[in-house]
C-alpha cells in the first residue's frame, strides 16, 4: 500500500489519537503542521465528538501547537447542523438530545426547539440522558419526525476504560421506536463531504489521517478519499495488517508520515 503524496491538495485529520491522547500531545504534531503550512496545504480537523464546542477545540489545538480557525474544526455536531440546514427549511421544529456542542452548532440556524411539535429529532452523546429525554424523542419519531444521529460510536475511551458513547444513545431511541437514524459522523460519508467542501478540494486529492480503522479509514474510503493510519491511537499494527479495512498506508506516528512525505517530495 502506497500513497502518491504529490497528488494531495488538502488534508483532513482526526484529533484524539492523532494529535493527542488524553491530555498529552503526541510526537511530531507541531512539526507536521509547520510542514503543511510551508507547502500551503489547507487542512481541517474532524472529530466524531459532538459534545465539545468548536471554540473549545480551537483553544485545545492552540495548546498543542496547531494553528486553527473555527472554520477548520469540524465536529459531528457541526456536520449534523450543516446537514439539517441543507435538508430542512428554516422554521422546522427540532428536538435535541445532546450536549453543548450539538446545541451550539444548531443555535441560530433558524430551527426552533419544540418537544411538542418537533419534525426532526437530533441526537448525540448526552451524559445527562434521562428516561424523559428518550421518551420525548421516541414519541416525536413515532408521530412521524425524522431521526438524525451525530455519530455511531457506541463507546469512547477514558482513563478508566470504555464508556457509553453517542451510539448507545441512538440505540436506546432506536429500541423505543424501531427506527434507525440517519447518521452523519464517521464512517458515514457526510462529514468527509463537508470537510472536502470547506477545503475547496476534491475527494481524490484529499488525504485523511486517522487512528481508527472503523471510522476514520472506512469513512474516508466510502467518501473517495485516500487514507493514512497512524498507530498512536486505537488501531494496532496487527489490526492494520489483518483486518478487513485496510488503510492506503500505515505509519507509527505523524513524525513517520511527515518523513515519508518529505522523502517523496525530495525524490521528485
């Protein structure tokens, strides 16, 4: 598996497991972004996290030495808000099951929040999930409302281990309605399509860099992007070699990826 680095005109990167793990930045992050900037390659940061606001991510990226504007940060909440805005007319009432990141992404888009008349139920990770929230969401969906989910991740890692993710919330609502949501986040193509559009690129000239085979790599391939896996997050080298989902190239970390890219450029 090889990559034609000379063909890339834009880059999309996952964050957790690629730029940092927990509170610690990973090796080579600042140098990699300096490399991209020196070559005038636009980039976007994409994450399935729907709970954190864009502004919070911009601040976190700055701490990690990554220059980023809000428009370069694409959470599953932001991608979901763009999907809702493109598909439904302003004034369509919504019911939201989610946290600040999702609520902020939809705020000001012209969609009133109304538990009694909602025509679309939008759900993501909600760590304050209650029986009543599931009950209301289910009632609206059974009454004909569309069901949209931010991302399918059933779990996500914390220092103590794996905890329930957005997919668990979606599963609860699905169990109560027998209706599966339209999912926006990775590995569905929608998030990648928004990222490529924001970058002014095309799928075939955009490289996705991620640490998860089942979301980052599979999603990129579904959307027509080339995909590089770094082994600083979820996927292991053994999984990268033996699994049914194969990245176009695998690197130990961003340092190794940058070195390969530089060597490719120097050989031309």
